[in-house]
C-alpha cells in the first residue's frame, strides 16, 4: 500500500543492498507471490507478512480503538486468507461510504477517481488514496490536510474501520503459524 509495486519495492531493496525484506501491505498478501518471484535467484530473502487492521476495546470505557497488527513469517496462510477476504469487503464498503460523505462537503463525487488509483480494485482503497485524490482535484494542498479537514476521526467524512477484534486477529495469526507484532508502537498510548 505504498507508492511502489511489490516488484519495484523488491528491486529497490536489492539495489540498496537490503538482504531481508518483509512485505506487509494492509489487509492483503496478494503482492507476496510477485515479491517472491522478483527475489528468486537474487541476494534477498522475502519474509511473508501483512498488516491487519483490528479493533481493541478498552475495558474501563468500552470505547473501541483501531490497532494495526503485523503478521510475519506466515507458514500456513489459509486461516489468515479467510480473515483478509472479509477485511477486503469491509475496506471497499468503507471507501465508498467515505466518498459518499465527501460529495456534499466538496461539491462533487471523487469515487471513480479513487477507484482509478487502485486499478479498479475497491478493496485496496485506503484513506491515503482518498486523500491523494483530494489533492489531485485541488480540494486540499497536501494529503495531511485531507485527513485534518475531512477524513480523520471526528471529521465529517470519517468512517470507522470495523475489523476483527485484536485477540481474534492474533489468534488467527498464530493459527497461520505466524508471529504477531504491534505495528506503529509509538502511535498508541
């Protein structure tokens, strides 16, 4: 979910002398086969991975928070694939809802432009794609402005990502014989 395709990312890593790389796109492992193919017969090892959006509820307040967990070195991907297929559906629906909320706020619909950024695959859309589209359309000058004005929590076009619970996510990672690691550890208080 960065700016480089899996193939270009692996090639850039090889050029920089990186010998081990984990590809951890958000809620998808679709790029792993491509990354492994490019790395074949090259001086780099690809570690299977994925960053998973999950939910944690604070017991004292019952408020739910989004927490990202990275699954690494997955040996049995089947349990994880089932989870990720459900996450894709949630991601696609959320993206459409955000774009629908943005339409009256900015005066026009950007959904088709956002879909074009991900080659028509709605289940790959992140808020970053939406923010970049708002920049492209001249609504904001920088992606962070899109978040600050429209799409971060508390703003009018924010839609919460209702993923699986944190404990269940970790359980499925372990069933997949992978390691669960907290992503963005400094983000959470």
